[in-house]
């Protein structure tokens, strides 16, 4: 009997900001939509590579809700880098936070200098645009 062939269409590849995923330390977190603007489609998307943080450490208090910290004013509160894009249109959302490892800075939004200073367990490497 002939074997049936089926066609499967997959979505675009997921953007990953890690250079060496096997060397990364990541945790699941909750992210707030505070300070996130709507895009052209009316969605609030935080792009992969965005620094997140809060005044309370998510490693000490696991239910801490993080927010975008890519500014001089909030950069010192940065606790990690967002691994994948996250949609926060409807409020808080689950996300993956990189707290240690090698991150491709070319896949991140322009990072404030205070962010890089705060993230001592992350090494930023320019891996070139993918």
C-alpha cells in the first residue's frame, strides 16, 4: 500500500538571543505590561533581548512581577534578559528570563549601559545579525 504524504506548515523560527543555550541559566517569571506601548497591530509585545527587573529580586521572592528596565533610571534594577518575545497585551504574562549565560547583543534592543553593569552573570557578545 502506498504511503500517504502530508504537508505541514510551521510558523517562522523563534528568535533566540542566546549564543550557547547549553551554558545558560534561565528561570520562569511573570512580566508586567507597565511601560510597554502598543505596536502597529495594537498588541503589547516585549521583544526578546529586553532587560527585565524589579526592586525585589525574583531569585529571592519567586512571585515578583518584573517589568522592562532598559533605561538609565531603571537599569540598576535589571535582573536578566528576556529570552523570547512575550505578548503582555492582556496583562501579566509568563516568560523565560536569562539570568546567566552568553547573550547575542546584536539580537537585543540597544541596551542601556546601566543594564550591562547590573547583569554581572551575563556576557554580551556581538554575534552578528541573524
